[in-house]
């Protein structure tokens, strides 16, 4: 179905899945030109609680019914990963703009269904990579765009946790629902923000390894999500790997939900021939007049989720291309697929 024009003065938004969907709702509620018109969750009690908070009148348990009836302009897809493709494709086919939570899907085949639907749809598609919108990320990106690091040829990134398995036994730890463990859950954030800093070079080859040393023994549960007693854990709890790019650059990646480490850490480091830089903390390492110089840029304190949602609405209202596209998200999925395949086979994987 082709979407012709916006359906009212305000952008009418629907949210599918009200876990992180509640963060989207909060961000939408701050925008004067947005109306949260409907919520959808199979857990209707959870949806009703959120609806009460933001005065949302329409609650659905079936997203197809919501897309057919609620006259939406835009949809946030905040379901478990395995539902991202079916929900996002249905929303795009209904003529809605779509903001889809990370990861794009459970694998690149599913992800390409979203890319195809987005190409055919008049609606915009944006992947929810909130770390791109942080103040420190945006300031560092300006340094890089300005040529301060020269040509970036090496990067390291990761998100590691000491005890941080989300909802042990629930959908996060079931491969059929999540697509994998920390690599696809939080490693995807570190990978995406680092690729963004590198200018999204084309990945060509990956090599990876995965381990499960905590989850299978019921250890490592974190704060996010309720554990499910007797549930399934058939994903990794630590992954690491390397990615080679067409332009000759290399990236090293690690992601863990549980690991005997000092504590939680999300980091990204990029190194060029003229300078290097890190996120968390934001530092730029370079040379000034032949001497090593360390720069600690100041940056605005930006809530990445709120800035991401505001940008999505701005793209709709002013017909802009979203900062984080479906095609970039598909490249990320191909890297993740390749790392999982490499971990299974012990071989490096050439990406198509
Ligand atoms: N960007 C971030 O920082 C961030 C943080 C957390 C989660 N996420 C992503 O958000 C998504 C959801 O994660 P979560 O932590 O909110 O999970 P969650 O389990 O807390 O919430 C998911 C919700 O989806 C609902 N749901 C399941 N099937 C549904 C269906 N068919 N129709 C409608 N609703 C359905 C569930 O009932 C649940 O309320 C995941 O893809 C996750 O990777 C992103």
C-alpha cells in the first residue's frame, strides 16, 4: 500500500512491544508534533500501564489490526528480535515510517526482507542505534570528518559485562527468538558505533569465536529482564572476532554478558595515520608541532534514545534520510552472521 501524505497535523505513532518501547514512548511524549496514537503488546496489562502514563487511548494485542485501524504515520518496532522483520515489513507495507530497535533482525536473510520492503515503501526506515546520537559520538565524528585522525586503519570495540545476562532462560537467551547472545544484543551497539566512526567501510572477511561458560549453568543473570526458571540458554555468553574491510582497515570486537572482568565496559577506539581516538572516555591522541598531544573535547550531554527518536520524527516531517539506514544495518547483520558461522566452523568467512 502506498502512503500518500501525513494523516494529521501531528505525527501519529504506534509502538509494538512496550519494554524498551516505554523509552520510545517517553521520548515521543517530549515532542509537541507527535501523538502516541496506539500501543500494541501481547501482554495487554503491560501495555495498559504504559497507556495510562501517556494517555494513549488505543491498545492492541495484534499489530496487523493496529496497522489496519489506528491510522498511523509511524511505528516503533520494539519486540523480541525474531519479530523485527515480520512487524517492520507489515508496518512498511501498511505505508508507515518505521523506527526498528536493534538488531535489524535475527540474521541477514530476515534483515534483507526489511531492506526490500523499505525500498518498495514510501515510508522511511531507521534502525535504532542510539549510541550514534550521543554527544561524545557526534563530537568525535566531527573530528574524523574534519580529517583530524587522517585515514582510519584500525579499530577496537566492545561491550563486556561481569554479570549481565538479560532474562536468563527467556527470549534473549533463545537463539530462535534472539539470533544469538551478547554479540547480537550488545556487541551490535559497539560494532555499529565504531563502523559509523570509521565511515561505514564495506566488510569483506570475518573471523570469530564464541563461548558459553555461565548461562548454561544458570550463572551470570543481570538486571535487565526477568529470568525464566527452567528456560532455554542456547546462545553464547562471550564472543570475539575480527573484521577486515575493503579499504584495508581491520576491526577487533568483543562482547560478553558474563565474564570474570572488572565490570561493565562499553568502548570504541579508532586509530588513523594522523591521530587516534577513544569513546568512554572521549579522547583524541595526536601530534601538535611534533609533540604528542592528548585532547579531551567537551561534549553536550545528549540522551541517545531521545535524540534518536527526535531525529526519526525530524526525518519524517522534513523528508530527510535517517542517520542510521537499513542498508548499514544489513551490513552489520552480515558481519554478525559471518562471526557466528566462523565460530561454528573455525574458519574465516568471506562476506558476499
Ligand atoms: N537500544 C537499546 O538500548 C535497547 C535496549 C533494550 C532492548 N533493545 C531491543 O528492544 C527489543 C525489545 O527488547 P526489550 O528489552 O524491550 O524486551 P522485553 O521482553 O522487555 O519487551 C518485549 C515486549 O514485546 C512484547 N511482544 C512479544 N511478542 C509480541 C507480539 N507478537 N506483538 C506485540 N508485542 C509482542 C512482549 O510481550 C514484551 O512486552 C529487542 O530487539 C532488544 O534488542 C534495545
